[in-house]
């Protein structure tokens, strides 16, 4: 989805990045058996995932005005890249987003959401630690990250 790249300006912080939209429902379906393949920056990552215990389904949010609403549903996973010692993965899916971080071979890959939408879907950026410009600090979402991208690589 290269057309959305024009909507985003990360030139001060990143040398290069990709933009993607996500399908968290497809990710959750695939993650149900603990294995998912994600394609990031032209590379396939076969992931072995374990669901983390999350906030109760009955959790509510009370606003400053006293109104109460259901908390957004999100599901977090940790794991490893199959066949890669010392790798780690943390992903979170829910409410139209998939955010996360994959650490493998002394390199980190990040999936983060933006405030932009394309075809009514949240636009995400994908980048590696090699693409972060020296001396810059990125505001990274630390809420146990994850997103399932289009195009998708489905399990066989």
C-alpha cells in the first residue's frame, strides 16, 4: 500500500518504512493455534506464539463525566521466530490494529499504528532498527504491540 506513504512524514526519524493496513481478525484466527507467518519488509517471519493473559472481558472504562463503557478488546501474544535462537516477539491485536516488535538476528522489526486511515482502515508503519536515524527518538507504543498486514501470508 505505497500510496499511503505520501500521507506520512517520518523523514526526520526513519530512512525507510513501509505502510500497511491490517486485518486483526485474520491474525487472531491464525494465532489461535499458536503459529502465524507475517511478511515484513519483504521477509517472511514464521512465528510461534503464546497468548498472554489479558484484561478481563468484563472490564469497563469510566470517563471523567462518569459515563461507563466497555474497554476495547485486545489480545496480546509473546513468542519466538521459528528456528531462530535468542529471538523474541510481542504482538497485540484488537480494535482495528495490530502492533508489535520482532527481535531476530540482532535486528528489531516494528509494527506501529498511525493516526491516518486508508479505505476506513488504520494505516500502520513497518520499519527495522536499521532504518532509525541516529540521534532520533521515536515515540513507540508500549502496549504489548501487534497487527496483521495486507498482503497476508496465510498458514498452509
